[in-house]
C-alpha cells in the first residue's frame, strides 16, 4: 500500500483554524488507492481489487456522528457502543459486509457488521428472522426450492432466541476452521472434537459445550449418517466433559433477600399508589417471581385474559394461569396445566409493613394502572418509550428483576453485588421456603421440578432466617 506525501504545515494550519465539528480543507489532497487481494468469487458474486470505483476519496459528514439506538430502560432493545453490533437486538443474526464494489461505505457502520461475524463464506447469511433466508448447510439444496411461506414455517421450528444463539456459536466454529483452512460444513468429526476440547480447556461449562455442538449440528453435514450432536464420539465427549468439570452451583446467596424485601417496603417503591410505573413494574415482577418460584419464561406466559387471571373476593388471593398454547422449557413440567394460586398477606398488627410485600396487592395495582396503555394481554408490558404497552421479552424481564434488586440496594445506600442473575430468585425463594419448614415436595411442585434432587443439587442455598 503506497502512502501519499504529507500535506505539510500549511494543510495542518487550515485544520487548526477550522471551527465546529466538520473538517474542511481548501483543496483536495491526494489519497492512495486501497487495494485488496483478489479472493475470487464471494457470496455477493463480486470480484476485483479496488475498494470503490472511481477516484479514491473520503467523505466526512458535517452532521453529528451516527449513534446506535438508545437503550430503552423499560426492556427494549439494548445497544452496544456506537458502530458496534446490537447484541440484544431481536433480529440479531450474523451480518455480511457490503460488496467491495459498493459506491458507499456508510452502511457498514450503520448495520453493525464486524469481521468476527463474516470471517468465512460459510457464516450464516444476513436477514431478519421474520424473513426466511437460507444459510449454508445440509438442507440448503432441499429448502432452496420451497416457497417463502413454507420456508418460514420450517424455520420457525426453532425459537428466535435459539436461532440467534446457534448463529453466533456457528460463527465461532467458522472462524476456528478458517484459521486451520478447513471447511466448517464438511470437516471431520476429529476437527469438531478438537474445537470442543479447546473450549473445555478454556473452562467452558459442559452445558455451553453442548450448545456449541448443537449449533454445529444445525449447519454441519451428516457424519456417518448422523448429525454431529448425535455422533457417538461427541456424545461420549460431552459425557466426559461433564465428569471432568461437573457443575458447581453456589451454596452462598449472591444477594441479600432480607435487605431487598426491606427496601421494597420503603421509598421509592412505596407508597405504591403514587410510585412511578417503572418502579411498580419492577416491584411487582420481583414479588411474583419470588412468590411463584417460576422461570422467567413462565412469568412471561402469564396473561391478563379473563381465563388466565382471576382475583378472589376482596383480593384475598389471585389465580394465575399460563396463556393457551404455551410450551414450557421442560415440556414434561406440570406447569403447562398448573394453576398458580397466590394468597394475599394479611395485615398484621405486629408488623403492618409486611402487607407492603403482598404480591396480590402489587399485581392488582399493576393491572389497574397498565390497563389504559397495554396493547397486549401479556401480564407485563413495557412501561415507557416507543414500546410502551407492548409485551416484554424474556430478556427484558430478566433485566427488570436484576434492576429491581439493584435499585433496592441503591435505596439503602449500598452497592449491588456483581453477578446477580434473574434466575437466582428460584434458588433464593425455594431455599428460604425450605428453611421455613415448607415441604420439599410442595416446593418442587411449585417450581416445576420433577425430582427433589434438582433442588438439592442446583438450588439449595444457605439462607438465613428472615
């Protein structure tokens, strides 16, 4: 690559005298032609070496720099740094670079593409999840001739979140194969096992390695008549990885439940009638999560439809049912047909503030205050911004729970511990219930665990008495 002669002090003086954000030179300065190696035909079907046709030039926009979408605190789409990829975007799939003969380079930063996402032509093709698009894989030849409607139905066999995760994991495998000059779609089972072994040596958990194997299976050709995930060697490898690196669930709670409950009884969460809708949403969700011991996906399945939500006389209890057609994470769980019955906390003379933690009271207040803004029958809806009144995703609900815990700590003048996760409410609530004398069988039924061993192995925490 040739470099032009420097412009000299005269040109620099013009830059120094410039005011405002735009950089303006009084004359055109020569710039070199940027050459790229000819890699032959790409997915875009473009060849050649010149980056852009015509005389080389760089255009600096006089306007403000382009920024990514703002982060919506009510559970909208999260945005990374300017120019980066939107990790929380609902339509996140690996994107492709613009063709090298494109007349403009402005689109590359706006779409948030990166080299890590398109380092190999076998990476999944770009496109919205709602629009069916083919990616290199064992079914590409078969699916290529199908109508878009049929292709969209087949694509919907996996959840959007699963497709996003698989695409990201597949890209990691594509980059690894590219560095070894191997075909990621047709490489041997030994290459797949070597990739998984490197992940194990980096201390990836067996469950994470299992996701990697499933993602590779979605795109890789069959080996010995089987998918990669069902290959005998891969099955034995994952079994050995779990034995060598067994799960080590924490035995100490990551946050203080008693402190959070005390904070929910004071400002800014109370008085509930005048509290901000955001605070009401966060408090209601956290109380429902603790009282029901449900997963975030189960909480998202609750509906305000008359067939799914029923308050008792005087709001002395509430009955919650999942929306019709909901498929839980574990299909065999009884939650699909389970009725969640939450009793209201009585107003006790010894501790009248205890009624401020009643989930039935908070839910009644939340349903009444969101009735005028909701455009969805899902229980929890966005409380502000452009998504106000729309259904909240599982990722946003998880963020709400963590935000509620963090705000509770902040209201008490304390720093929230690092690593707090929304899923921790299941272990926290079930452990506290067991320490309070609740039968383990009742706890497992409420949480949707088929066996008490699940609670003992993964969720049992050393919690102090409240």
